C-alpha cells in the first residue's frame, strides 16, 4: 500500500536541497549582524553555584578531555582499567569522577537529588535512558520489551517528580526496533514510500502487511511500533518525547516512524519531536520536508536541532561504499546549515507558536546568541515554551546558567543508570563529540578564574 503523502521522495529532496543551499548563502551574509550583544558568556560568576569539589572535578576531567589520544582511545582505556581494578574498584574510581560529572545517578533518590539541584539553578532535566543498539547487537523481542519498560519508567520518573515544568526525555528508536530492520526500511521507502496511516493503524494493533518485508520482519516491525505506541500513550499530556537521530543509513526509517507517531499523537500539541543533524548536507531539506508534511497531515511539529555526532563514521562509510560524502566539508558550512534551519523554525514559530516547537540543542555560543536575538526580533517569549535551549549535563554550564539567569528555558540532557549501564554510552558520546570536548578551553578558563577567585578570597581572609 503506497501513500498519498509521500515520505520523502528523492526528487523532492533534491529540489529542496537546492532551495536550502540558496537560502543558506543568504543567511550567511546576514549572520554577523544579528548576534546578541547581551549574551557574551564571559562571566566566571556562573560557576559560583558549584562547590570547590565540583570545580576541581570539572577542571581535571576537561583537562584530560583536551587530549585527543585519550578521548579516541577512551573505550580501550576503560576496559583496561576495569580489568586491572576489577568491577568494584573500577566503579569506585569512576563514580566520583567521570560518572559524577556526566551522569545523574543510579537510584531514583540519587537522580532526584541531582535534579533538585539543577532545578534550583533554573535548569530543567531532559532524562536519557542510555539504551541503544548497533548493527549486529540485536538479541530478540525480550530485550526490546525490557527496554520499553525502562522507557516507561523514565516517563513515570520525569512526570511524577516536581523537578521541572514541562518535562522532556530522550528516546532512541534502535532501543525498541532492530537497526537491521531500520536499514532495510530505509532502502524500501527510498523506492516506495509508506503511507503514514499504515503505520498508525499498525500502532493501534491492526495486523498490517508491509510491502518488501518478510513475515518475521513484519512481526518485529509490528511489535516495535506497538512498543513505541505504548510509550507515546503514557507520555502524552505529561512528558515530551525527543527521538534521537542516528546514522544516515537508518535515519529515514526512524524519521518515518517518528512522523507516524507525530501524526497520531501531535494533533493538539508537540509531544513527539524529531532530531535534525545539521552537519549533514540534506538536513535543511529534511526539515523543510517535515514542515510541509506536518502542515499537509495536520500535526504539530517538535524539532530538536543539533549539529551532529557521527561525522567521521559517516565519512568513512561513504568512502568505503563509493558514495558522496553526506557531511558538510567544513565547520563553517555546518554553522550556516544550523543557523539557516534555526531561522526557518523561528519564523514559523513566530507565526504559529502553538503548532511548532524547537530545542536549540547546541554548545555553540554564536548559535545560542543568534537564537536569542531572533527571538527578540520576532517577538517570541523567552519562557513561552515554543523555544528552549539544551546542553549536555556536565558541559557548557557557563552557557546554560547564563541563559537560565536571563530568563530563557534551558534543559540539560541527563543520562542515568549504573556505571556498567552508562559506561558504553559515555564512551560513545565522548568519541562522537570529541570536537566539542577538545574545544572546551573557554569553559576551563572560566572554571580556573572562579577557582583563583576563591583562593584569593581565602588568602585575604
């Protein structure tokens, strides 16, 4: 069964890419004129809320993260340390250091304590269950059902605690649906796009036959869609679900599923959001396609806008397969891509704030200042709910805390779980975000300034 609203056809994407390139060039010319002068992020006083121990821990970890050899080999180094120290010794080493910097805790009481402190600083938590699967890691429906239960617990925890207004959480579709099926679906819908209504009916429990899939694949797809449906039903009117993007060879399938969830659950509000990776050349085209689809199908669109984290792997994969590099050639082009996509969303939000929402998920100060300035120009309220900002827990606090102080809505992406559960997640994030980790010189300098200020005060007393 083919769709009347196609998702998204290759010719359509190509035409939109041309449009996106032209618009991006226009935006690049305007870029220096619209940066906010009020958000300079130069004040070390943002770190006065941190204890001496927190300052020293952050400085130590950020200094280590500035060495590429350590970040690139973090997985091997962690494995070696675990072998030498044993499971208990390794946990004792990690808990007060890397784990405490980037993870909220394991037990709900620990997580609550971390979240309450965050809330007192004007920041909102966006919980992230550190569950994902890569090709070749699938272990069967029982594992996916267990992952669903973990996601439902995350919904409950996000909603039942008074940590923040308008709670959010993150979700990876490959925790609930095999990467292998996502890859095959991506291939199929490039030739014959599926109707969104087909997926919605499957979410409702109807036994649908999907073209191109065999019996076992259909059965797994139906189970996966119903798992996602159960999580969405539990979250609507309570917690906003932000679906993460992953690799280009499976993203179209995951976006298809996410759009079907939006069609079903985003009729009166943005409860399901999709992620757009602006380091990809096609990102703006995909965003324009999503906006068009949301208008045609009558659902609200939530957007998580990121630069992206899989650049090196995507380039190597394209080279090995003889494909064109899907990633922008330089950092400047990625910035133009991000800022032009940001402008598109802010323009639509200024017209219909009840239908569109965005989280400006970036550590790039220029993009943050740009968003703040455009919000002011377009009359978008700082805390109106349509625009918010997001950074990772344990990083970019000088930006997060300054924004919160100025009255903007700011979320921190907060993984939680045991050391064993979060370690693979932390290693992957470190390697995927190593350019960010190696570029934290300014945050280190501000931390040092605050540390020296305290030392001088103590010396004076």
